């Protein structure tokens, strides 16, 4: 069982439109219009139409009155008409929908963007939309994502190519294409593509993507210097600079400039998006910045499942992590990353059916993902389907470049133990542990010991108590969240040792003299409390 | 109130004087005969023919010459004397409305002005004058809002004929290098006729825009009622080319009228209410930058809320017409093959609507026979 994920970079995320729509990167930097146009309806007009409806009682007049629903300020005055439309037999279903929306002012009942659909329904809907309007770029990009989740690369490239033709300056399309090339392992193409886009030099979201991808392909970034200057001169608003600051921060971190990186991530976390949050959580051990609920709340609603999943993982709340990784996988169905974590988390919790399902879904999108296959083998073995587990291990050995050898050895050890061959099982586990040790993979080492202890306990192997004690002892030296969950499930009294002091991005200061509470938006020292009482500086005597 | 002393028709319209003891209100003119010809017989309660443009008081008048009833709009602009800037604007708009009516005189699908002029009252005791501007027009039988019903498959041919007539009216305006820019249900006026094919005319030309650029609304941002405006207008988008800006706006409003007649909702309202709050109009966003989001919303609203409510037999064809007319990008809005030739293609739309109307009429007859 493993959760080895490729190093997380700040490459653009490619979510479904319904998740992206609330994120600032959906449209990139939207230019401001100088127009004063509004949807405000003159009150005289509303009065006249209401009067005309009351006088005639005609359903047509009622429909025309309801159209004032376009202006939310008028909803209260339209309530009577809305109630009449709901009860009237002459009303159409759309009139009733409008009336309901007016009565529940502010909430759209039509759910154009939030419709809960399964993958099959969603594809049907997208195809229907594209039949009617083939230039619906957002539907094209969503459909491409579905194709990718099923490994249909040709179809993906066709859909994304069409989207780019239709909307060559769309940040949503450019970032989706960039992400696609990274996803299929052609990072050079991604970099070459994004460098060619005409909007790159003016849009901070594209600049951020270019910097992150340049880092992945180890090529010099064309935008890094410009971005540094733009951040210094505050060219972009807080809303638009978030990912750019994190990308530059990531480059500084890569160079080892921790202090500068920390400053930039603090700026990025002022108004973060989900990508920045997830990156900050991933780099938490280097930056030492605490990404707590207060910071998470600053991100736009929806689509922050990756950040929340990683946060749940860090605090060893695996039940929540399992749920959130499922949501994250729905956001990015083509990505094996959330499925790898989900299958790992479920496996650690002992929910093997869910673990197997997550691994299988992830493998549909990316059949070559060895980590997922390893998790599938583990889940199959735990479910007693030993032959199938063995077959998976054979497949892993064919695809593996050597990085998963130790995990495979551990799963083989588990299989041997479940077959009753305790000595061979123990031997294979020890081989895996030795390999982890030689590679200095401390966390997988601790995890492996915990998984071994669980297998030994379940199989009632000889000296299983000693294995458990060994796992506990090692956990206390080198803690890991998965080991904590497993050992607690084995009724062991283990403390959560993973908490390290971190820096806060916000600290509340109470001034006793003026009885005011002030929000200090600066990085605190490590382990600083979230709330402090202001200390008075002594006044100098004249 | 004394008899009319003089009626002097000229290019500026008639000038009609009445001797009175006290100035009457604009709402109290029943019984007055204007220019020896039109006797005001009934005050219309905020007339449907008076829903936009310069606001005035509507009367039903009897034409003493030919015995036909007319609609007279009486504009009391002197009431605005306390606000001189608004008064000047109002006078300009009034003059423009008269000019617009004159420009539309030969348009068979637009409500015609019969005459216009000043109705002036002179106080007998001090010779003080008080004038009203009067526009005498064809009298309709109310707007289509009072006539439409949404029972499934009811009145389909009538609705399609209405739309065809409005499309032709917009086309006639386009031919004269004008655009109505205020096509909405209350400006589509019904006329008494036994022939289902000649039911309506387009009224209220007070807000027309001209290609020549001399009108008061040509350079203005659209003010007022947002319900039927094209989406790009709500974002304050100014399309530089006249056809793409003005005729395309008429096309959109015709598409919106189709939604009103068949679905009972304004497409503009549906799109705006379904957009995510941060991308809704009024947030100073550049329309071109949010166009992809608007288009997806428009497409989804059409697919889920509009098309399912269209009559089954004509759903596909009428759905296509709505799509062509309400296309969010004004540069490509219109009938596709006409668009390739550089026009919106309102004449082709009218033909499509006529074909659909005939088809619907035939089906209705067959159904009647069968039952």
C-alpha cells in the first residue's frame, strides 16, 4: 500500500466547469469595463407593469412582470406576482421557476452550474449542449476531460483543439491544454504551448503556469523576472496575484531561498485559490506556514477539495480524507492523484471494497499508474482475492521502473502471510523495510511496519505482538499519519506525534487599553498563538 | 372649455387653439376635438401604446372625417418646467419621435402616425398659453400580452404570425437604416382583424436608432427597462459596427419575444439569473472576457428551460431560430447563411417563421377535422 505521488508543482488545475466557475482562474484577469450599464429596473416601469397586470389579470402581463426578476432589487415588490404565478394553472413551468427564484431571492433554482450528475449523464448533457451550440467552449473543455478520464487521447486533443480555435485567448482553455500535456507526460509540449500564447505576458494566471511548468521541465522561465517585478510593483490585484506569487515562491523555494519563498506564499495566501492552498499545504514542512481553517475560508467556495483532503491527511483524519479525496476525484476525474490517495486512505482504514473501487476508477484514467495498481493488489489481497492480487503484482513488475520495488515486496509478504507462509512473508516484509531504510524513506518505513503489524495480527502469526510493539516503538521515533490510524485500530495507545510548530499568516491582537481586536496579517514566529494580548511599550519621559 | 378657434395644419403639424377659462389637465381632455378632426372620446388607462419613449397620456379619438377611431398621445412637457435639463431632453425626444414616425410612414408593419401638432389652450382672462404635443396614430386593440396564453399547443399559428410580422417590421426598419431597439411584448400592438395572418404591428418608435447617427439615442447607453435588452447591452458592450450593434440588438429582442410567446419568460432574465453572481452584469466586466461563461449559460438555459416548452412539431426549427437570434456574440448573431453574406438575415427569419406558421396552421386544421 503506498501513496507515492509525483512531487506536487503549481501546474494549472483542470477542473470541471462547475468547480472552476467560482475560482478566479476560470477566466483569468477580466478587464474592467468603463460602462455604467446595470440591470437596475426603474421603479416607475415596475409599477406600471404591475398595475397593468392587476388591471387585466392576463397571464402574458404576469409573465412580463416576472421578467423584472432580472433585477434582484425588485424581488420584494414582485413577491405577489410570483405567488400568483406559482398557483396559476395558466403559468408555464419556466414561469413557476422564475417565480420561485424571485421568492427565494438570491438563490438560482435553475442550477445551470451546479447540477449533480453522474459521469454518464454528464457526458450525455454535454453532447446535447454541443449538438445545439458547437461553439460552447466550456462544454468542449468539460467533454475533453471526460474523454481523458477514459484514456481517449485523440478525442481529447480534438475537443481541446476546437476549443482553442474558438476561444484562443481563453485562460480556461489554455490552462486546460497545458495541464493536458503535463498529464500525459509531455511537459516540453506544455511549456512550448504556453510560451506561444499571446495573452501570456498580460495575464498573471498564465504567467504562473509558465513559471511552474518551466520548473517541471527544468527550462528557464520567460516570465519569472517579469513576475517578480510585477509582484514588487503590485501590478496585479490580490485576487489575481495569488497563484503568481505562489509560483514565484515555488521557484524561490527550489533555489533554497526559504525566507523569500515564505514571504511570497504569505502574499499568495491573502486570497488563495485551491491550487495555491494545496501547494502551501504540500510545502508546509519547508515553509512552516499553518494553513488552518481561517486561511481555507479565504478561498472561493467550492473546488477546494484537494487542499482540504491534504489537510485532513496531515491531521490524520482519514475518514474525512476518504470523503474529500472522493470529491477531489470528481473535480479532476482524469487525474490518478486523488484516487491514489483515496485508495491508500481507505486501505489504511480497512475499507478494502472502497479502496479497490477507487484504485480501479483511477486505473481507467491512467492504466500505467503503478502506485494505484499496488493499492489495488493490496485491497484484493485483503479481500481474500489472492490470485487476482498476484496477477496485479506481476503487472506492476512489468511496468515498474524500480521505484516501487519495496512496496511490491511488502505486498508479496502480505500475500505469503495470508497463505500461511509466515516465514517467507516475514522475510519479504524485512526485505521491503531494508529497501525503505536504504532509500531513507522514513514515512513509508513506518507505514510498512504498521501494515505488517496489522497483517500479522489478522493472520494470528507467531510473535505478532512483537511486531505490533516494534511498529509502535518506531512510530514514536518517526511518526506517520497512516501508522497512527492503523495502530489505533489495533487498539494501541499511540499519541499523535506529527504536530510540529508552524507559523501563522494571521494573528489577532487584543489591545487592552483601547479594548480593540486587531487582525495582524503577517507571518508569525514558529508556534506563535493565534491570539495575543498587545504589550504596551513604555513611554519615554520628557 | 370653448370651441376650437383655429386649426392650422402645416409641415410642423397642426396648431390648434382653444379658449378656456382655466388650463385643463392632460388627463381631462375628453370631449376636446383636436384640429377639427379628432374628438377625444375616452382616456385610456396608461395605454399599451404608450409604454415607452416619451411618456404621455393616451386617448381614444374618433376621426370626424373618416369615422375611424385613432390613438392620440398627449404629451404634457410643460409639467417638466421645474427641471429645465429634462425639459430640453423631453422636447428633443418629442421632436425625434415625430421625425421617427415620419421616417416609418411607408412601413406597413409599424404603427403609423396619422398627424401630429400642438394643442394650445389660451386663458380668456390673461391670454396665457398652455400647450400639449399631440401625436395621432392608428389605434390598436391592446398589446399581445393580453392575448397570449400558454396552454400547450394553443394559438401556435397566431404566435408564429405575430413573430413573422415583427420580423418584417424589424426588416423594414433595417432597410431604412433604422433599428427599433425596443422590441418587447408591450410594443407589439394587435389590430382587429379576422385574418389570423395580419394580427400585429410594431409600435413605439421613440427609441429608434439611426445609422446616420442623428438621433438622441444613437450614442447613448441604453437606459431603463432591462428585461428585454440584449445581454451584451447589459454589460455595456459597444459593438463598433452599426449592423452588429443595432440590427443585431433587434434580432436578439425578436428571439426574446419568441421565448416570451412560447415559454412565458424573458431569455435575458433567465440568462442573467443563471449566471454565477461574480459574472453577472453590473460588475464592470468586459463582455468579451466573460463571453464563454455567458454562452455556456445561454446554451444550458435554452436546452433545459426554453426548448422543452416549445411545441413538439416545430421544436427543432423554432429552437434553431431562437439560437440564431439570441446568439450571445452580436458579431455572429443572425441567420447563418445570411451572416456569411454580412447581414443579419431578418427577411430569411421572417420566411422561416412564415413557413412554420403555415405548417402549424395546417396541422391545426387537420387536428380539427380529425376531432
